[in-house]
C-alpha cells in the first residue's frame, strides 16, 4: 500500500515536471511582449497620421526632387519626435543623373475636335519651351532604308510612336489576397536551373522600338508620344540622363485609349493637331540620401551589433507614391513607434532606414552598403560582422502573410517559431525564395542575411509606377498588422544570443 502511494506520487511528479517541460511557452516572457505589441497598436496607432504626412502633405517624391527632400524631412521630424537616437538625413552616394521636376503638364487634341488628355512626361526628358500647337505625325517606317529616307523630316515635329498595346477585356478581379492553398504551394520550390536560350534573334530585319526612339531623339523631334497604360492612367517612365549631357527631346506617355484614337484618325486621313506644354526643371544635386534613426542596444557585448528594418521612401513624379512605397515606410516607422512605446531595451541596436534612390537603381541601399558593409572591390567594412539581419518591405499595400528566408534554409525553424503568435492574424508562412527587385538584395549580395516579407497582392499592377498611386488606395489596417510583425522580428532578432546564421 505504502509502496503504491510512493510510486503514485513519483508518477504524478514525473508527469507534472514533464508537462512543465513540454509547455514552457506560456511562460515565455516574449509572448507577453507580443501581447503588448498588439494591444499598443490597437490603442495607440499613429498609422493614419503618418500616412497623411508622408503621402498627402509630402507629395511627389522622385529621387533628387524638392518633393524627395520634403518627404525625407517630414520623416526625420517624426523619427525625432519618437525619441529615436542618431536621427539624420545622410548622404548615401553620388549619382550622375541629378534631380528632375515637373512644373507644368498640359496636353489636348484640338483637331479634328477637342479632347483633353492626361500626359505623363518621361522623367529626365526636356520640356516644350512654352505652348506648342501643331500637327501630329504617326511614325510608320518599318525598315532602316525607310528611316534613312526620313532623315530631317521629324525634326521639330510632334510624333506619335507606333502602337504597342492591344486592349484586352479582363475578367480577373481587381484585387486579390493569397489563399491558404497558395501560401502552402509557395512553401515548396524544386531546384531549377536557368535554361539557355536557343538561337539568336534575327538582326536588322525590322526596326525595334528602341531604334525608332534613338532615331527621333537624334533628329530632335519636338515631342515624342508613347503608348502606356489604360483607363486614363498612364505608366510613368524614366530617361537615363547624365548631368552635363544635352537635354533630350520632350517625351510623353499617354494611355492606350488616347493613343489609339489619334492613330485611327491619322490612318483614316484626318489631320490631328495637339496643344502641348510641358515645363520641367533639371536640378544639379548629385547626392542620394536616406533617413536613419535607431534604438540603442543595451547589452555590453552586443550593443554595437545591428538589426536593420527598412523600406524605400522615394517614388515617381506625378503621384504621391502611396502604395509604392509610403505604405511600407509607414509600417517601418510605426514598428519603431511600437518598440519605443513599450520602452523596449534591445540587446542589439535596432536601426530603421528609409531609402531614397530605390526606383532609379537601389542607390540608397547600395550607397549604405558601400560605405559600411562591403566596398565595390569586395573589401569587408565596419558593419559587415555587426549586422545580424536586414528586413525590408516593398511589395505594395497588402498584409504581411509570411517571410522568405531568401534561400537561407537554416533559418526555417527559427522563423517558423516567430510566426506562431501571429497565425491568428494570417501571418503563417515561411518560404525559401530569392525575392528580387528591392533593397534587401543589396544586403543579400553583400553577404548579410536580408529578407523581404510576403505581402498580399491586392491591386498589384494598378497603382505603383502609375499616375494614380494615392492614399485612397491604401488599407491602414494592413499597415498596423505589418508594423506589429516588423517590430516583433526586429525585437526577436535583436535579443538572440547569436547573430542570424549566414548563407555562406
Ligand atoms: Zn517599390
């Protein structure tokens, strides 16, 4: 009897201890932090205020323009108000293009009848030097021989470039979010190697679009009109100008519908006339900047190490850059607000950076990496061994649904564990893809663990790089969600015993 009692007691003790061992997460102090992060965001969010400031008040933000400086300054002031350390606008590097600004854009068809158009001048091309009112010529040469015969003809004229788009009725929804099934499918990706293209494209058979454009630029046409975009929403594009070069002729993007209208009228023998006035300013500022601020680490051994969160703040002319990429810049700023609000004292320093120059070639992040991480010759610099991770956000106004390890499979267990508190919000997925086309690539290529979040596509392709990228299209609750996740990843990374494992 006594023996049985002792045995029973031991048995209970064993189960109690093992149960405690298997369910320690309830007592994980970081889960309390997770709770506090969510509660703080629900109670004290400044997302709406930041959105107004960096979209509506700041305005356009093309790298090198006065709008960029205005936006950087507004962001810097907010970072100072938060009480971040070492807040400043810092020069990243020089570049050869300099700034460009649109001062006026007007365009309308005046014959055979009046129709106003929405012109999107190509950034870094010239203006019209006042109002031009002239006949429009549709470019129709298709061979080099025809081109030679046309030498001198287009100088000083308004030229409509060849048709490149065919409008298609689209039955797809305007906006989408990822289904659980789609996220699941992203988790696997077999190894594939790029196949070599067979054969060479036929040369000199027909003129390419670029051949025609080069010809018209050399001929100094007065205005060159491109066809891009639909629904009166032109796509915006850039010309690769170099400071000191002669200014290239005025180029304007208009939508497929307006291009098609003029093309059909001309092909049917009508005389089409346009009034155009484009006024632009070239700015001789060869500097590219970023805005930076931080929460200092407190661990005596680790405080000089860094976790960086960032997004690009620059955009295009003619819009406010709301979905690309104010939405994510605000997410980063709000993540820092949450960390400050909870008075988090991280072991490592948590730094935020808002880049300029991303849309024109990742120049802000490249400048930073070349200054602090790895120079152009591959020499390791002061922060190479200090940065644990760089987290970037630049895939539109959608909610974070997961993160890619950027093919660093060793991080899967850690990142999966970090998603757990947020499964109820829809942040569930860890994948292994090499995400491209934005600032984390610069860090990844320099050997620093660098990541981009998976974001719901929403209206991807309708806003960014087009003239209608405004605050109305954003979803503030998605930014609140993203800010919590960013704050959490920054916090967890900053407090690890070790830096994140590197790929090589
Ligand atoms: Zn972007």
